[in-house]
C-alpha cells in the first residue's frame, strides 16, 4: 500500500511542477506583452501631452497682428503685399 501512495505522490508532484512551469511561462509571455503595450501607450501619452502643450501655447498667445498674420499664412495661404513667395515644385 505504501508503494502505491508513493507513486501517486510522485505523480502529483510531477503534475504540479509541470502545471507550475506552464503557468510561469504563460505569465512571462503576458508580462512581456503588457510591457510592450505599456511602452506604446506611454509613447502615445507623451505625444498627446506635447500636442496639449502646443494647443495651450496657442490659446495663451495674445491675439495681435503677428498672430493674425501667422494664421492667415498657415490656414488661408495668404501673404503680405510686399512679400516674395518662392514655390518649390519637385516631382518625387
């Protein structure tokens, strides 16, 4: 009887060890994937923070002639009457 219980005990230990190894490997894989996702999300957060800072700078700027001229150039493609505009048309 003792021999049979010893066999089942050894089998239980082997099965427990196999289960533990599989679980550890699975957790390591999940951890690695989560680290990659964390790095990606951290990068996205930094990009959004930069964009927010840029927008905040634009909101905080005074609404003066310099600002109006800049917006007219960027958004409406306007220029001052005495400016010379050079265009570069390159075929890539």
